[in-house]
């Protein structure tokens, strides 16, 4: 599923590599904290740091996977990238614009290029409205189109996902789960975005339907040229559809690089643990095999009272290679063998 060359300056590397274009998406030092309800009047409210300084870059047309255990911050990252949530610190730069410095009107215009497909094909489509209105919904705020153009764009988007023009006149409950996810994808396509953030977009579907929807997404990418930020528990799915992957652990990216390299030769001790827990299919050979979910392994994020902190490397308590430095100095992402980045003092 590759279109543009990898953008990350530190992962690019062969002497013959062309000059790197400006990344489409640059996530810099992204922090998102949630203030939780205080347990007593005399305590400061505990803070949960769901994103703890995430850095990531993506090229136009690239497909990047985000993997990691349940609660590591994948959905928080997704919502922040499409500006459904604001970060507590850090920046999201999309095609040169710092999203959170834009005024409301400019942000709305920018969001045309950034769409999201959610996990739940049942809950994410408004049951009260016909498919035409559901699919056209992202165009509403944009006021770009009259009724005729709207109907035309809906028909075009439905055709792109393999649905019939007449389906515009039906209600979401009349469709199967896989068809509903096609409707959700049509809704994402309606503004002709440059990036689609897909958060567990096929996880709720049966395996056979999953592969149809994944193949559709890949075909669309080839035809339309948009990129995907593809979030999934399922390493098999991510191995199948992404060019690059970022592995997250407790709110941080701990390793990132070409998907095939990371899956076959993980560098970070956490990536090794994650991959050891599932049989990762060779994407070329068994594209439809579904890896086991990695949810519920390891610790979820826990709220931190003020003054309390984790070790500098959050993986230290589970790491067989940990030494004193892991408790005191935070490992930053840096180039390691195989042209990828890893945040570990010991690789
Ligand atoms: N609105 C919120 N208020 C408080 N805490 C939140 C909120 N949203 C997420 N969190 C917490 O932030 C952490 C990261 O959650 P997030 O949903 O991003 O994880 P995830 O990696 O998507 O998990 P999963 O794989 O289960 O979908 C979790 O500990 C979660 O409980
Ligand atoms: Mg999630």
C-alpha cells in the first residue's frame, strides 16, 4: 500500500534517496491530559496523561499504522489529529498549518482534508437520517455545494465504496455491518480528504467482511491517493495495509519504521513483547489471517496524582534489559539498525 516515499528524515536514508518533501502530517511533542474527578475535596484532581509527547510524521499518500495495547492512547491520538480534541501541549501540523492555531473557520476548511472512520458501524451512523444525509454530513459546515452537487457527490462516494445510487434513499439500519462501514467510508470520502484516520475501522466486522473492507480501502488509496493513519489492535491487519508503523506504549511512540522491518525484526523490547504475544502473519502470504487481540495485556494508563511519576522509561517495570538509566533518563526516539527509530537506551 505504498505511494509516497517515507518522510521521516531519520528513517530515510539511502544515498540515492530523493529530497524529502514536506510531510503532510507532523505530530510534534503531543501531550493530552485528562483531569479526572477528584476523590475528595482535599485532593488535587488526578491527571491521566493519555499522550505523553508523541512525535510522528507522515507523507502524502502514505499508510501508517498505530499499534499498542488497549489504553496506550491510540484513539486519543486519532481524535487529536483530526482536531476533535485539543492537545494539552505539542502541535499537529497538517500540510504546513498548525491546526490548533487556526481560527474556527480555517480549521473547518482544513478538516475537509482530514476525515475519520470510527470502529462502530452501528453507533457512528445517525439512525434517524437517510444515507444521503449521513454521507453528505461532512460537507454541511463547509457550505461548498448546492443540492445538485451534493447529490452528485453522494452518488460518487457511494459508487466508490461499491454501493448503489439508490442506497442513498435508505436508512443505515437496512444495511449489514460491512455495508455500514462502507457508508462510513463514503462519508469520509465525500470531502475528498488527503488523510483518513481509521480507528479500529474493521475490528467490529467478521473476518471475511474485514478483508473486503480492507481491500476496498486499499483500492481507494490507489485510486484516490489519500493516506491512512490506520489504528488497530490487529497486527495482521496492520501488517497487511500499512507501509510504516508506530508502536505506542503508555502514551509514547517507542518504535517506528517500515512495517515489514519492525514486524520481522523488532528492536524495542516492548515491540518484541507485543509481537511475541501474537503470531504475526507474513503480510504477503496470509493476508487474511487475523492475529489475536493484544488488549488486556500489560498495564493500562493510570492516573497520576501531582508529584507522582512513572520511571523515565515507562516500559522499565516490564523490561528484561532495564538498568538504572531507564529509571532516570527518558529514552528519546533515535535511529537504530535497520533504518527505524526506537526509544530505548539498550538498542
Ligand atoms: N475522555 C476521557 N476522559 C478521561 N480519560 C480518558 C478519556 N479518553 C481516554 N481516556 C483514557 O486515556 C487512556 C488512553 O485511551 P485511548 O482510548 O486513547 O486508548 P486506546 O489505545 O485507543 O485503547 P483501545 O485499544 O482500548 O481502544 C486510557 O487510559 C483511557 O481510559
Ligand atoms: Mg481506541
